[in-house]
């Protein structure tokens, strides 16, 4: 409690509409990057613990359920991004009354959706596992993990909406601190529940939801103690339907994009599952490392969303576009620096999660074939973040869905049926989608009128 009081006893918002662009992007994205690294520790530690102390089936189970979780949670995160854009634009326009209305509307929306997602997630789990062609020996462990995870999903949702509110006004430090606390707790509980109490997959699931619950409590306390326009008060918790409409205008396209993309990945996972447990485990290990490599670009993408949102709230389009170009160059540089050692030490990195030789072989192969294409992700992620910051999430949605869903599924169907149903061509579906998305996103962004999509009324 003293930690929260210390960091919320002063105004910690950041106005990005003036000052050095590089400094703003670094100061915003660096805590976000470190915080995201700790957030990745949730599932990474889960998979490491079950991979080393439970079984290969448990490792495949925990690692392969990501598309199911991402489908529901991705919808919420997309919708909550709408709240972040609205808040950042009103904050840039100095409309504190509108910021407060957006904050309370967004939090109430989250509480309602948490109830819906709890029941929907638990009910959908058996069908999703069947759609992924999950092997029979993996289904029991996957089902246990997902049922517990969705039962406690409210913690994750409350933390993310609270963190999004803080980031919208330029404060990425507090979300970082709370993620560190939560991730460390998750690590300790994983070890205690699995090694000491022998709880297996159920143990890592309980550790995750308890840790996420703690981060949610901390983020809400920080909002209640804030001395700025984002201060949360229970008595003001109500829907402002005008504000809810603005949030939906930006958030629904992003939500649909994330949910459908994640849903399509269920079918991608089914192609991977076709090659057996060891391939699934190798893909799981690759996925954990992949998520870490993508963190710098995703952090800078969120930074560009806030930067663009605040500057367009003040109608500074040239400064907004300059910030996007700067973020893109920074993300490419960071990604290349990370990519090279990952390719060199791929077997060693995979063995950290699972030391079975065939699993290492699959995982290292995925890393070395796919890693060179991460630079493409920088382009589509930064530009997509910038478009959302301008309020134009519909274009980002159509481009992303066309590339990551329609094109990727078409690629997989043609490749598996008419070219070569082997693992390397199948795994290249991801880089192929990245290339198409980046090309279209680059062309569109260069011609876009960002000011035309601003959702606030600064007058």
C-alpha cells in the first residue's frame, strides 16, 4: 500500500503534445517494455514449470491454449483500446470532464464484460479444443487449465483497462511496477503449487489468476488515489452513453480484429497439432520466445497510439506522423538486435523450456526460419497502433483481417493440399501474412488523413 501511495501522491501524467519526441517515446515505452516482459512471465513460467516438473503432455497443453485465451481476451483488449484512444485524445484536448466520464464508463464496461467472459470462456473451452484437433492425451490438462483461467479472468481484465487508462495519459510506470509484483508472485506460487503441493496444471492456473487478481487490486487503488482527471470514484460509476458510443466506435473494430485473428489461429494451431506432441511442444517453446522478441515493437506500437492520440487531440498531425516514423525506426533497430542472438542460440533457448531432443529440433527450426521476418511485424504493428490512435481502427481492422485471417487461411489450405503438407511450409504462413499486412499498411498509412478520424470535440 505504501508503494502505491508513494507513486500516486503526485501527478504522473505526461503531455506528449510538446517536447522531444524520442525522449517521450523512450520514457513511455521502456517501462511498458519491461512490464510486458514480466507479463509474458505469466504463461512462460507456467510452461517452464510444467515442462520441467510435470509432463510433456502438460507442457503441450498449457502452451497450446493461447489461441483460445487470445480470442476472448483479444476481443476485450481491442475494445479497451478504444477507451484508451478516447481518453488520450480528450486528455490532449484538455477536456478533463470528458476524460473522467470515459474512465468511469470504461471501468463499468469492463466489470460487465468480465461476467460475460467468465461464463463464455468456460462454456466454449470443449468446442475450441475440438476445433484445434487437440490430441486426446492433451485434452484433460488443457481443459483444466482453461476452466480455472476463465473462472478468474476478471483480474486480467480489470488490470488491463486500468493500465490502459494510465497509459492513455502517458503514465506507463505504474502498470510496469504492478506487473513486476504480479509476475514475481506468479513465479513463487507456480513453484509452491507444482513442486511443493504437486498440483500440476491446476497449480499453475491458480497461480496465474491469483497473481492477476493482485495486479487488478493495485491498479484500482492507484486510480482511486490519483490526483488527476483519471481519478476513479465508485459513486461516479455509471455509463455515459455518448462516451460509450465513442469507445465502441474505435474499440469494436479493434476487438473484432483481435478476436477473429485469434479465432483463425485456432485453425493454424490445428495444422501444427497434426504433426504430434513433439511438434506442438516445439511450437510452444517457439511461441514463448517469439512473444519476447515482439515486445519492443508492441511497446512502441502502444507508445505511438498514445502519442498520436494526444497530438491529434490538439490537431498536430505533422508531429503525430513524425512520432510514428521515429517509433518505426526504433522498433526495427531493437528487433534486429534481438533477432540475431535468437537465431544463433535457438537450440539452447528451446531447451530451457523442454530438453527433449525432438522438441528442441522442432523449436529451433521454427525460430531460425521465422525470425528473419520479424522486421515486417514492426511495419504493420507501428502503423496499426498509429491508426488506432487517430481513431481509425476500422482500416487497421480490415487490413489485418484480410492479411492475418483470409490470406493466411488461404495460404494454409493451398499449401497443405496442393504444395507440401510438411511442417516448414505450414509454419511460414505467419511470415507470409506479415508481408501482405505490412505492404498494405505502409501504402495506406502514407495516404491517410489522420485528422479526419479524430473522435473528440475539442471545442
